[in-house]
């Protein structure tokens, strides 16, 4: 006998350290592959590392979970202009790619039934993300730096300050109004729903490390209440930056031994990983 409230997984998609597909992820599990690696050299300035991590702008962490720098995904196929991709938060673009992959794994949009009854719930932490960092630098940091130079060097000519401002803005790239939606952190689920034309509830949840589990729990509730017939649920985290690592260092949460040992008496902390995983859920009786 199957519980009438039982839920079936009918599709899956992932973009994880060492695995860009579900098949690769499964093979890593079967083979016992450890996807935790040293921080790739091009990710951070080596000076960010400090053996004891006593200063707020340093970390003693050297290992974590890092996804591939390349994502095989045609954003234009889902109506996202190439000019707006560079300014988007990575998590929005990756979540959309993984959600599309999960839907394909489920047989495509046609197999989902009434799209107005398909929801999207994603776990996402409220961390300072790469896109918002760049935008904050553009809006606030550049102004603060030029203002400080003006105060320290009253003789500085306006054209010199303009050159300084331009030099600070240049590495940030061009900003376009159509990239603004890609900077709103809690729109990750809504962006997926919008681009896939899904009309059910779409929202993000934040329960720190348990965010993905909470998203799945919420999805099961939506199915049980008959508010949705299908829900895409999962988690997305691509805020792998020095700010987050420094925060966990100051908390003393990063493992000094650089190893994760869940439920072990030898456990001494966590390691941070990035990635996205989404499942497509249906009530069991609807999925048969």
C-alpha cells in the first residue's frame, strides 16, 4: 500500500562540484569521489588566506566545493538577452539552467500538465552575492573612494576625480537596466517560473544550511494541499566569495582540519560548497 500523500520524484537536474549532470553526480556517489578541492587559483587572491584567520578580511580555509566555470546552457532560448547575462546573479542563471534540465528529465513541459498549477520553490541563503557586490561597488564604493580622495587631496582637479571614477567603474563592466531584475536575490524562483511559463506559486526560502530541505518540505505541502499538481524544488548557492568565507571564519565554523565529518566525534566544522540541485515532484498517484 502506498500512502495517498506519497510524493514521487519525476525529474532531476544538478550543477554541482565535479558533476554537471545527474549521471555524473550518481557516478561520483557510487565511486566515492570526493568533490572537495583546493580553492582554484583564479577564484581569489592568495593573500586572502591567513593561517589563523584572526583578521576579519582573511580566512584559514583552503578547501571547498567549486563548480565548473562553464555552464552548457543557451539562455537566449528562454528569452534572456546575451547583453543581460553578464550582469545577472550566477544563481539566477544556473537555477534556470538546472530547472530546465530537470523539466527535460521529467519528459518536458508537456508532461507537467496544466502549467498554471506548477510551482517553483528554491532554497537560497540571504548572502551578499557577486552581482550585488558589483552593483554596490558601482553605486556606493566608487562614490566613497572618490569622496575620500577629494577630502584627502583638496587640490585634486575635477577631471582627475572623473578619471579615477572611470578607472574604478571599468572593471565592473557595463550596467544595463535589463540586468536589474537579475540582481534581486529572492527572484531566483520567480525568474524560473517566468521563463518556463509556470503559473503556480514561486518563492524562495532561507533556512541556512537546511534551505533545500525546507524547499522540498514546502513543495510536499503544496502538493498535499492540492494547490499545485507539480512543484520544482531544490536549492541554489553560488555566493562563493571572500565575504562569506570571512564570515564563517570569524564564527569559527570552518573546519580547521579542512575535512567534513558529519555525525563524527572528530567533526570540527564545515566546508562551504557551491552548486544547484532541483527535483520535479508530483503526487505519487498522479505520477504513475
